[in-house]
């Protein structure tokens, strides 16, 4: 704590004196309960290291779910001047556009709970889950995969996996506009061409939940949410394709730093000027991988709807919203009183834009953007809404989840899969998993308390609580 300056109950400043070379300050959003965990890994060091990079504005930020990552902390946000700043593949991460999507229904808890096992069984049959799992659609041709990378969720809707109305409730309408499949390597395409429409492993999931509490009835109403309502939260990303894009461009950026005379304090912070050929190529490849993830979540949405229709006779599950967790986006923000074009890196962080921003859907324009914060398996999740204060302090950003507190290796040692499934069932949560290790790695005790994380975000004013969601059924890879 000696290095941190406590600004208030939810903000801790890392001064530029923390380490040599910091060009801007660091800022951690945390409570007294959370700051200890943040201090005991490399999060503070990584936030400070990011602050040494060229062309950043504002502060190097960490959300309350922050923990050690590759180069940048997971839960980190950094904004670079579009003309003079850098782009870093590590500032986006390996699972490009890992994100979450919330679907709502007009079904109530008492209608679905008696049939939850059948619903889960059908979803588990219909949605491929697990490491390296192949998609139902099979291997795409390289030509067709390029169309996915260019069109994103629009490709899936065009192919019958959803409707046009779905697209209105996604960041970028489910399609990053500057994608160029030609900037994605053959190796990345090889890894991704048979994985479209798959959930994957790790912390990815599809959860059947119900709305257990409403905090803001006006905003909840605008989002179509009500008490005891059944909803579905889907969490997955760009699979092996996105991972390979990151791997490829980390190597390219290492070479680029020598070319442009850039030195970094940690080689994991490999970066190049945004406007360099390498920087532009990365952003086009990243956008392509992001579009793969949008299409991926769209297809899983389609099969979730089919499962609900088969078991419950009602597959009407409109999209509330779809948000990105790992992305870099060109945005306009006010900095020191003037509007500037910035490249905002969000790594394990979520947009939290307020009302009247042109980027959000028209029907949410008077309330603000939905902010979706999933918890760990077996705990609650939250819906929040973006605020003006987020625009002032965090480039319109909030946290993205609970954040890991223990490694996957440590989590596996603490409980058996059988005991975990039994414990969750006692809580009224039914689980289907592709592997025992995949379940134990995601033991809820391996994560921070999502409610504590959300309270920081809410009380700091960078997003406002709208609704609490509690799971009754989970499928995992």
C-alpha cells in the first residue's frame, strides 16, 4: 500500500514515481476488500509498465476485476492518440473479442426450473463445447471463412442463424468495419475454419439464468427485463483463430520495434505505431477475428433458441446486447477539454457508454448502453448501464467480470468435479461440462466475489446497477 495513493474508497493512484519511465499515472478501481489481491500479483507493475508506452493519454487504468495478464493486466484500459500513439497486441489479448451476449425471454422461473435438466441436455447436444471442438457446420472453405471474417454476425444472419433485429443490439452491429481477412495468416484460418459455432473451454459458458433483483426499473424496462424472467448469458470469443492472430502479430511487433526504435520495459508489451503498416495490418486482422467472435456468438444464439423451442415450445429469445471484452477501438473522447480520436485498448474490460452516444442502439438512446458483467460458475451476474462519469474517467469503460483470484492449477486441486457438481446442485444450479478438469478449473472459489467487484463499479459511478441474474443451469467446455 505504501506505493499507492488512496484517492477515495474506490480509487487508488499509482504515481509516476512508482517506476522510471512512466509518462502517465496509473489508476486502480478497487475497494479495501479487493485491493489486497490486486497488490499480490503483478497487476500494479503491469499497469505502471503500460504507463511507459508512447502516446498514451489520460491514465493507465485497471478495473476492480484486474489480475495479472500477458503484458497488460487483464482488466486494463489504455487509450492512445491515433496520430502519435502505439497499438499493442498484448493490450487486446489472445482471445480477441471474447465477449458476452444476453438473451431475454418472456418465460418465468417457475415455467423453466422443472425442465432445466432437459433444457441443458438439449443445449449440450446442440452447442459444441470443449477444447478444440469442431463446429456443427463443419470446416468452412477459406473463401467462406473470409466472408465470416469480413461480415461477422451479418454473415450468420444471412445464412439463417438469426434475424436482422439481432444485429441492432450488438457493438458495431456485430461487424467491425475495417476488417481485412487478407491480414489474417493461413495458420490462423486453419485453426478457425472448423470452430465456428463452438463454445470452447476455460471460462466460456452458456448459462440459463433468472432475474432475481431489479435495481433500476426504468432502465430494466428499456432493456426488456423483469423480475423472475428467464434469460441466457453466452460467453465465448474467437477461439483458435483469434489466439493465432495475437500470436502472429506479437512476433511482427517484436520485429517492428527494432524497425521503429521502440523500447519497452517488458517484451510482452510489444507494440508499433498505430499508423505504421504493421499497426494498421494488426488492427485489420484484429477486426477480422472480432467478426469471427460475433458470428460465433450469433450461431450459439441460434442453437440456444432451437433448444428452448424443442424443450419449452418457446424459442423467442431476443438479444438484449452483445459486448466485447478484448478489443481495441478507434473512438472520440474529450481529453483536457477537447475532442480527440483515440485507440482505446480494452483487455478484460467492457464499454460503458452513457445515453445519447451514437454508438449505442436507438432504443437504448435515452438510458445508455447495457453493461454485462458475468460472475463465475455458480454465482450471480449483473446487468449495469453506462454513465457520463465513465466517459470522463475511463474512456467509457467498466469491468468485464469477477476476475480470477487463483490459478487454474490451484483451482483444480481444491475440489473434485463430482463434489463441485453436487455442491452446485444443492444451490439449485445444474451443470453440464465437456470435461472434469474444465469444471474444476472454473470452481467459483477461484474467482473474486463478483458482487464486490460490481459494487466498486457502481459506487465509483462508472456504471450503474440495473439487474441481478442468478443461474439455474450452466453448460461449459
